[in-house]
């Protein structure tokens, strides 16, 4: 009984740790020449994207951020892997859906 409880507690703690990472996972980009962009883990994971869809092939961490230009995104890098008008709204428009002032 005691053992089952500690296993359950361990599971709950792991789950809430993972959730805290995802839930706390708003990532801000502040390009100098355009408005701030907030990337939401909540919405992307909530719509069924898997961690592996983005990690580590496209993104690692904020400190290991690989900076890309809009031109590179338009050619399919970073957000442009999906935001290409097929899987999701394109980076060749919809500026204000991502950039807020
Ligand atoms: C749609 C793409 C996408 C998906 C899916 C995704 N992430 Fe991320 N993740 C990002 C981006 C973008 C960053 C910021 C990295 C950067 O600045 O280059 C990031 C950063 C992170 C970081 C580092 C945060 C920091 O402070 O440096 C962690 C941890 C993380 N993600 C965990 C996860 C986990 C766990 C999952 C699955 C539940 C997940 N991510 C799913 C795109 C994604
Ligand atoms: C899917 C979200 C998204 C859309 C749509 C988008 N952007 Fe961006 N943009 C970003 C992100 C994220 C960055 C920061 C990239 C980085 O630092 O790696 C960025 C960076 C930039 C930059 C600085 C880098 C550069 O290329 O000079 C400019 C300027 C910019 N965006 C303009 C635009 C314009 C104009 C549009 C509409 C035609 C647009 N963006 C559409 C997400 C988006
Ligand atoms: C693995 C694929 C994938 C990647 C990579 C990705 N997105 Fe998305 N994103 C989606 C899909 C799918 C949707 C929902 C479909 C739509 O709205 O066209 C979406 C929706 C969004 C939305 C609207 C919902 C919300 O969260 O407000 C924003 C804003 C957004 N993405 C920003 C970004 C930015 C910024 C990046 C890059 C840092 C990025 N996305 C990278 C797949 C992706």
C-alpha cells in the first residue's frame, strides 16, 4: 500500500514537472526590426504536436537559439517548417498573427 502510494506520488510529480515545462513554456522572440513574437508550447502541444516534432531537430533551448531571418523561414526553416501555408498559416503573410507591438 505504502509502495503504491509513493509510486503514484512519483508519477504525479513527474507529470506536473513535465506540465510545468510545457505550461510555463511561452517563448518570447524580440527581433530588433519587428514586433515581439510569443511562441506558445500550450497551443502547439495542445493541438497534438509532439515534442519530437520540434526537438531537437528544429529547436533546442532559448540559450541555444539558432537565429533565423524571415527569408530563411520562408524557405522552410524554424517556424517555416510548418508555417508554410500547408500545415499552418504561412510566414509570407499573417505578420500580425505572430508579431505584436
Ligand atoms: C511546434 C514546435 C515545438 C514543440 C511541439 C515543442 N517545442 Fe519546446 N520549444 C520550441 C521552441 C520554438 C523553443 C525555443 C527554442 C529557441 O529559442 O530556439 C522551445 C524550447 C523548449 C525548452 C527550453 C526552454 C528554455 O527556457 O530554454 C524546453 C525545455 C522545451 N521546449 C520542452 C518541450 C517539451 C517537453 C515539448 C513536448 C511536450 C516541446 N517542447 C514541444 C518549440 C516546440
Ligand atoms: C509564424 C510566425 C511568424 C510570422 C507569420 C511572421 N513572423 Fe517575422 N519573425 C518570427 C519570429 C519567431 C522571428 C524571430 C526569429 C529569430 O530570432 O530566430 C521573426 C523575425 C522577423 C524579423 C527580423 C528578422 C529579419 O528577417 O529581418 C522581421 C523583420 C520580421 N520577422 C518581419 C515579418 C513580416 C513582415 C511578416 C509578414 C510578412 C512576418 N514577420 C511574419 C515569426 C513570424
Ligand atoms: C511542427 C509544426 C509547427 C512549428 C515548427 C511551428 N508551428 Fe505554429 N502552429 C502550427 C500549427 C499546425 C498551428 C495551427 C494551424 C493554423 O493556425 O494554421 C500553429 C499555430 C500557431 C499560432 C496561432 C495559435 C497561437 O499559439 O496563438 C501562432 C501564433 C504560431 N503558431 C506561432 C509559431 C511560431 C512563432 C513558431 C516558431 C517559433 C511556430 N509557430 C512554429 C504548427 C507549427
